[in-house]
């Protein structure tokens, strides 16, 4: 049986919620991690090479990074319809949003939180305002990133706003989407 290593109140929370929404037969194993406030510690029972979470072990397969785990799980549990499968409409947009989160959103949010900026970052990743504009553009055509279909990409891309509510823009489309995502995830796992 697959095992998801996670730590509460961390980046793994979204994946734990996804596992529940998928009704997936996955064991969830809690481990400790070092925390920003100095608490916690690397857990010797965590097989992640850097002792981070989330980390998925599925037989001989291991998957790390939230976007990769989400794609892996939504492909493995297609009945929940939380991500288009290869060949289905919206697959490219779905994967693009998962990778946009990992490659653009998360780094920008961390840099913003740390108060760091540099022209090289802006030239390659752009900035938080541009990131918000990309989200707003996608949401202009539907209530979700993939238009009329809620997906795990919505879960992932909306998740940092729970941790950093000060990033929520005045843009009503983005604010409403974040609230819709939170309600949907809460309802599905209640």
C-alpha cells in the first residue's frame, strides 16, 4: 500500500486533503520536520532524502514535490476526476498549473515572505503582482483554473493564500476563487 509521509501544518496538508478527496487507499504516516520557528527536527523515519514533506512511497516508486505527487495521484485515482488524464481536454493546462505553482508561485511567495528581491528574479520569475494577474486571467473564463472544472491544480495554487493571507489581492476573482477552493476542500473532506 502506498505511504504518504506528512507533517501537520506544513506543505503536505494539501496532499493529505487530496488523498482524502481521492478516497485513495494510501497510508498517511506523520513525521516531524524542522520548522521555521526552530521547533521540530528531521525524523529518522522519514525516507525523504532531505527529510521534507510531503513524500510518497508507492512500492519501488518514490515521488516528492507537491505538484509531482498531485499529478501522480490524480492519474492513479482517475475516478475522482480531480485532474485530466493524458489525452483528455485540459491536460496541458492542468500540468502547466501544477508546474507553474512549483516553478513560479512557490519561489515568488517564499522570496516575498523573506523580503528578498533582485532584478534576476524579476527577469525570470516576474513578481507577485504578475503571478496574481496570471491567476486572474485564468479565472476570467470560469470559476476554476481549468474553466468550469475544479481540479487538484486549484487546490495546489490556492493553498499558499491560507498560509499568507496578506498576499490575497484586491482582485475579487482571485479572492473569491480562494474562498471557493477552501470551501470545496472543506466540504469534500468533512
